[in-house]
């Protein structure tokens, strides 16, 4: 006799799968810096590393772009927006901000994105949000301030701060556009197709910005130093392209479809924690006591937002994203 699961059980499974995908995405994104830093120290310009990352991922996803070529006709604005904001915008603004303000300040400002997502949902979409979701955002932001030790070096360069805020706004675009059309059933754009074309658009934009024809290509044929260990540069590049970009974007977009933009945004704050821990283990950059405490606060904030219940009187469970949505009939395993 077949066993039929209740709607709440299916919703819980969908939410659990979404949380797992969001954590996988944060882990994949968080590992990008550990692999990129040795390449930069070996002589590659940061923007050139970004271009290699996006262009390489675009080549990997090219077969999916060909398969979903109908999206170019059906959703051109979505593809252009995802490429400009979620891919090129976040990367370009963040690396440009680093040239003017400390890394910790830039990272903290960029990860104000979950709070901005919550503001988008509340004031633009005019949908209610729970107090728990708001509390989770506040805790995550406070924890991030400890993780990056923002007090260790502040700069009030106006252009740098605006660039970092631009990266945060572009990251809001990532979460909002990733959720776009997720509840449209069979008419929803395939998330893998959106990612594929977003990477293609991002690669084209970054080609103009980074000008890779002036890159030191010889660095890729040698090795890079990772805390005293020589690692082939191509291995690091492969990690950045396949794991920190392809896997990161795929799991990230799928998690937003199963959760909600604001919850996925809070969970994404774990990227800063993961990046710091990996830098500690692989690069010898040790964590201080405030950083460890901040990481714990980020985890608590993400958990509170993820496990929050709908606001009273809300017709739709904003904080948890509702039941599992159809992904255009496409099933993807992480």
C-alpha cells in the first residue's frame, strides 16, 4: 500500500532540502577566497582572477545555455539582469571596493544584503515578514561585524563605501532574481538556464572591465604557495571555476527557489564564517576569540530566520518561503 505524505511533511522536506542547498552554496562560495588568494599572491590581478572564474564557469555551463536557448526569447530581461547584477556586478563592485577600504569593512557592507532583501520584501513587495526573520538578520549582521573584526581598520572613503554598498545591492538582485518566477509552475524559467546565460552575460561584461589580454598567463602554468605548500595554479583555478562558481551558483539559486530570498540571504551570511575558517585551516590565518564568538552568533541568526513561522495574519509564509516549488519539471541533485 503506498504511503501518502501530508502537505506539511512535504513542505518540511522541501524546506530542509532548501536549507541544505543554501549551506552547500555558502560552503562553495566561501572556498573561493582560499583558492584565489594564492593565485593573486603569485602575480595575477584580482580582476583577472574574477574574469577567469566567470568565463571558465560560462564555458562549463555553455551546453545548458544551448539547451535552454528559448530563454533568450522568453526572458531576456531576467537573463541580462542576472548576468549584470548577480554575476558581474557583485564581483566588480566588491573587488573595486577593496582597493579603497579594508577587506573587513567591504565584506560587512556587502553582507548587509540580507537586511536589504528583507526591506525589499516588506516595502517594495509589501509582504509581511516575521519578527524572527528580522531578528535573525540583526544577529547575523552583528555576528559578521565580529567575524571580520570591523573595528580593526575603518575607512570613510566615500567612493569605497559606495562601491561596497553597490556590491550589497547587486547581491540583493541575485536573491530576488533567483526567486523570480519560482511559483509560476511549468512557466517558470529553468534555474540552470538562467545561471548559464547569467554567466555568459557576466563574462562579456567582465571582459570589458578586466581586459584579460594583459593578464600574466604564465602564472597559470606554475604553482602557487598555500601556507608553505606548492599547489598547481590550474588546480586552484579548477576549484574556483567548478566548485566556487558553478556548484555555488546552482545550489544557491535552487535554495532560493525552495526557501525564500530573505531566508536564503541570511543563510548565505555563513559564507563569511566558512571563508574565515577555511583561511584559518588552509592559509594559517588564525581566528581570534571575537571572530569565533561572531561566527556562533551568525549561526544562531541564520537558524532563527530559517526556523521562523509566518507572521500572524499572513496569507503566505514569507519567512519560510512556502511549500516546495516546481522547478520547471527539472530535478537537480546537489
